[in-house]
C-alpha cells in the first residue's frame, strides 16, 4: 500500500481543481479562475481528504465582511485532532467562517455534486497514482 503525505495530497488537489469541478453555486457569485483555484471546491475537497485520511467533516457559515450570509464552508477534522482546511484561502475579501459544527458524511451526494466529486477524486488518483480508500 502506498503511503501519501498531506503535502502530496494538497499539491495534487491544487493541480486538479478546475472550472468543471467548481461548485455551480459559487460560479454564480464569481467565476472560477486559476488565480483562486480553491474557489468553490470546499465541499468536494473535504470529501476527498476524508477519503484519504478519514476523520470528521466540519461545516461553518460564511459571512461577508459586512455581515451578510454567503454560503456554507466545509473542511476536515482529522482523528489526531488537527483541523485541516485546504480551501480557506479562497476567501479573499474579508469573509468570515462562523458557527462551526462537525457533521456526518452525506450520502447520497445531492448537495455534494456527485459528478464533480467523482471527477476530482479520479483526477487525484491519476495524479497521485493511488486511489483513496472507499467510504
């Protein structure tokens, strides 16, 4: 079995995020660009990280700098207790993430864009030469 580091996973994610895996809800607010590759990828990224590392999923609400609600944001809580948010840098205009809660992995995937999730996970597997464990 191949052992992958978190650094390798992060590099692979950054190399495989693209417009066709970006959340359509986020694209309505602003288009995906290579200048902000994490944009619109928090939900499916948290699932892919969960595929590789397990742990729990964490969800919070995103508010503008002016206090208006924007969307939900997802990240990971690893079994070691480390919170891992590989897409937090998508928020560049003073947005805040609040009301943190751990949640169960959603199945089936209607909110999590199953097609985009599978596309990202498969790209990751190709990029890394390793497929994640099944959840």
